[in-house]
C-alpha cells in the first residue's frame, strides 16, 4: 500500500458506518487552527500522546475539544 498524499481522502468502513479521513497538507498547522468555534460538529481528532505532549502549547485549542 502506498503512503497517503496530503489532501487525500480515505473512506473507512466500520460497524457504525462509513467515515472519512482527510490528510491535510498543512499538517499540525491545520490542527492548531481548530477551535470549538470553527471545528466541524462531527469532528473526532486522534493525536498520539507524545505528539500532544511535545506540541501542547500549539495544540491547546484542539486538545480542549470534547473528542
């Protein structure tokens, strides 16, 4: 399998339905820009614990999101 290209979308089918993953070319800068006010209502962000710890100041808004 090839590596995802920034901007690619990946559809994942789970027992709860299909959801989409977006590989944003802006990477961590896109995450840092997320806030409760501008995040899509159905967003679910997964961030590795070490990445979150290393970048906590930059990611404080996204780390404060409910999910």
